[in-house]
């Protein structure tokens, strides 16, 4: 019975397949006729072979045109000729898959636009003092200053001389020959200078000495502060002189006065010989 044991769907030409089925049916009939297998089992095999042959015959005319080598279609068996069913509904969505692997880094992009200016930062700490720079060029002269306060009020000067010989010692010498006394700070009636402007004063005197010795002092506030002594030489004319700087307060008085006795009063003056006394303010007291 191994001769009819072939697999369905094996690649054979349809005509060959029909021939095999015919052979199988013929063998089954022969077997049943010869009584070699007259059992009910042998009869069933004969009937089964007849059914298979009848099922295969209707498609004989079509399949004989198949080209050699084409695959045999699956036998449709008992379902052949049934109507196709209605397509089923789509299945449910599956669960999301796992995350994929990281991609490779991309190429370096182009340089972006300049960003906006940020806010002003905090003031930094002071740096170390630098080295002194070189001396600059001289600047241009400034504007001329405003006129100062008039110096008239600070003017004080006098210059006076003797007109005649002085014969009386121990009293102020009166110089009545006026060279300059615009402010009238020198009192011609007393021979004394009166300080009206406190400050530093310069005084000087030049005395012609004739006939007698001369001892003369410059007085300030009733006190001799300068002494000058000249010895007379017979038949000669001498000179005695002196000068000094004195600081005076307002109201101070300064004058010249011969001291000693009359033998020491050779202060002289005539038309061609002068004895003079001069004083002026050098600096006024600004305090
Ligand atoms: Ca002398």
C-alpha cells in the first residue's frame, strides 16, 4: 500500500496528478475484484478512491493548460466552493516599543548671531596708584586780575629839613623845611611824626655837624631807640647819620632830639648845608 502514500501539494504537473489518481483507482478496483482484500476495509478504500476521482475530474479541462513547473494550489477539500467570509475587524494597537538607541552627533552648526548686550557689571576694586607722570607743559597766562583796593589809605611819608641852627638840646628838633608831607603825618609845629597807619616804618636822618659835637637820638614814644655821636673837628664840617626800621602802632610818635648839654648840640643848617629827617611806611599792618 506504499504506492499511494504521496504528499499532497508536491510540485507535479496536473496531468501527472490525474494519471496517478487514475492508477490509484484502478489498483483499488483490481484489488477488490481479485478478492485479495475483500474485507470491509478494502471496500471503503475503493469507495474513497472513487470519490477522489470524481472531485478531481471537473477541473481536468482547466488544469491541463498549466505550464510545466508551476506550483500546485492547495487542495480545497470539503470547503471548496464555499463563499468567503466577512473580513474581520482590525486588531487593537500594540504597546509602544522601547526607546531607540541614541543617534550619532550631528555636524557642527554655523556660528549664531551676536547676542544682546548684557547689563552693566559692578564697579571693580580700585587699582594700585600709578607712577607720577612727566611734568606737563606750562599753561597759558591767566586773565589780568581786578584792580586792588586803593593804596592811598596806606600812604604815609614825610621828608623835612632844618632851616636854621638848633641851639636847644633835650627837646624835639623841629624840621620846618618841608620836602614832602602830603599826609601831614609829620607835625611841623612839634617836630614829631604821628603814626596814623600801623605798620613797619623806615626812618633816616642826615645831620650836618658844625662848631660842636653832635649827640642825637631818634625817639619813639618818649624813649630813645637810636643813638648817633659825631665829634666835631675844628674848622671842618662833619655829618652824622642814621637809619632804622620801626614797627609802629597807630598813635605812636617818632622824632629826633639832641641829648647831653649844649656842648653836644652841633646840629647845623644854612642855605647850603642841610640836615634832614625822613620817614615812610614800608608795609602796613594787614592784621
Ligand atoms: Ca666827625
